[in-house]
C-alpha cells in the first residue's frame, strides 16, 4: 500500500466536488479500510478522507429521516440473507464486534463504516448516527 505522501499524490485531501471524485474517494477508502493494519499516516488519511466523503454526501445526497445505523445494518443483513459469520468473512470485522454493534454495546468506527458501506454498496454516511439539534 502506498505511503501517506503517495496517498496524497494519488487522491489529494481536498473537498470532494463531483460524483467521480466521490467514487474515487470511496474506492480508496475501501482499499484502506480493508487492510488488517494501517500505519498512523494511513489511518489519519482514512479518517480525513471519510470525513470528506461524509461532507459531500450530506450536501448532495441528504437523508431526511435516516434509520439508526444499527437498524440499517440489521436490515441489510436480513435483506441479503447473511449470517454474522458470513458478513464477518466478507468485511474482515469480527463476529463478536458485529454482534456488539447490533446489540448497542459498541459503536461503529471509521473502518467498520467503510467496510460495511463497500460490502452493501451504500453511502458510508448511512452508518453515521445523526443527532437532532435544537435551534
């Protein structure tokens, strides 16, 4: 995998402005999230890239009343006829971690979100909990 500086050359960390850039960013995020271990630079790059993806998606693909991430994950598992074991194999996320997420004992992290979004071919932002704000 490329170093941090090579990642910057491959896909600079700038605001995403087009669907093509979004696709490129999502592919790169998936490649990074699929790795078993990341260097500190790679993890930092993935964190910022994921944030840029989320910003673009929230502006260009907003969801009025999203389902909570756990409910969405359970729905996608059921709709795809998956077991937690199969999903764990396909995403590299441990069965115990998936179970804890589904039971509300653990939150999704950036790597989980990237891997699940890639597996189910959905926008990563769907797995981010939205907090209602009071004006």
